[in-house]
């Protein structure tokens, strides 16, 4: 019996180490310094006050203090990673980094509601000068495509560009690649989406009749990447599908009790952490778990998805620019 316990403990220890090692991180705070929007204070209850509140709510509730306060997270979906899985799913190589999806996730102070704001990748912005890993800087560029920030300066430049565009401090950064997204969906057993029109997109390899469908990871990824087979073929149509997927994922996660399925939990954690890049404030399982626990009360009914208001760019009808004052009003509401 003792040998079994030792082996089990060793296996658990290896799994924890392995998952921690999976996570890549970038020290965005050090790279950007103090020239950033102000950070909104986050409140962490004392253990005593948390225990008292938990006891009054439920005798079995955890007494561990969880942070509260407004939180803004930049979430990028990237095709920047090389490798057989990403190549098979249509991902780019390490020299062709792009941010396919950009969402600012704003969590209300009580951590029960969240707003997801999508930024069209075709938005023309002023891309600020960004530090590079080699110690240099990129030049300030006007009328640049929003997703070029990631291409020229990685996560640091993506965060700086978003903060300059929005005036909102990004408290955290999370990036997941194609394989990780598909693995997450598969670990949840798929997601259910409903389309109001047929989708026929040879570019994303997605062909769906109008109606309700259960998608596996590969299909969900194609759904998130589809633009030519729906609406006017622009990025705005794809964003609507991506927002629908976010809601479907949150609903599916709320129905799945992975705590009773250790193998399923490990499968999901391995798929996600192996495809994850975060800021240094989220680069361990403990920190990611703490964030997830503090957001546990956010359900699909408490989620609002919107797109930054945009209009066609005067210089290029195939590009967009922020629509003012509506865009500034939206960002101000998230500060």
C-alpha cells in the first residue's frame, strides 16, 4: 500500500511539474515599464473575512480568499506556433506570426459578469514604438493593421497597441494557438452552436447547413476562422461566430464537472497549457487556477459580447477604423 501511495504521489508531482513547464510566459510589465494606463486596484480578502463569508454561505465552501475587483485581460488566438498539430490545423510557422483573434475580456468588480470586446484584426491603428527582445525598438507606424502589432513585436507590442487604442490597462495577457483551442473543445466533449444560414467556406474547410450542430475541436476551430462563407465575407462576420463560440464554451464548461474526471481534467490542462503563452502573473498552474476560481461565478447568462464600433476606413474600403465617439465611450466604460 505504501508503494502505491508513493507512486501515486510521484505521478501527481510529475503531472504538476509537466503542466507548469508547458506554460510559456512573457514579462510584459518589465518590458513596458510605467508608461501605461493606470491599474485598477484588485482586492484580496483576508483569510478570516473569506472564511466568515464562506461559512455563512455554505458549510462546505472553500475558505481560501479569492481576489475581487475589475479585471481586464487581453486574449489572443494565434497561429504563430510551428509544429505538426498546428500545421495540420492551418497554423502558421514561427516566421509568420499573426493574431487571428483579439478580445478584451472585462470582468466586473464582483466577478459575476463579464464583457468580451472583439477588436477586428483589419482595424487601422497607430502602432506605437515597441521594445524588442534584442533590446531595440520598433518604429511608430500610422495606419497600420491592428494584427501587425503581434507580427512585429509579439505579445508586448500587442498589449501596448491595445492599451494605446483603448486607454485601458491590461491586467493580464493570455494567448492560445490553434492546437490548444481545438484540444480544449475536445476535452469538453465538443460545443453546440446554431447557425441561421448555411456556411460554405473552402478556406476554413467548414461546410454546415443552417441549424444546430455539435462541433468537435477541429470543426470549432474552423467555425472560429470562417469569414468567406458567411455574411459579407469580412472579419466582422467571423467575429460574430467567434463570440458565439465563446458563449458556447462557457456554457459547456458550466455543465462539465471535470473535478470528478481526473483523466479528463488532465487532458484538458495538458492541451491548454501546452499551447498557452501568458504574462508572468499567470505562468503557473496555481495562478491560473486562482484566476479560474475567482471567475467561477461568471456564467453564459452573465456574459456580454460586443465588437468595437468601427466604420470603413476612408483610405481603404477593405479596412476599418474605430467609430468615434462610440468606441471611446465603450472603452471608458471598462476602466
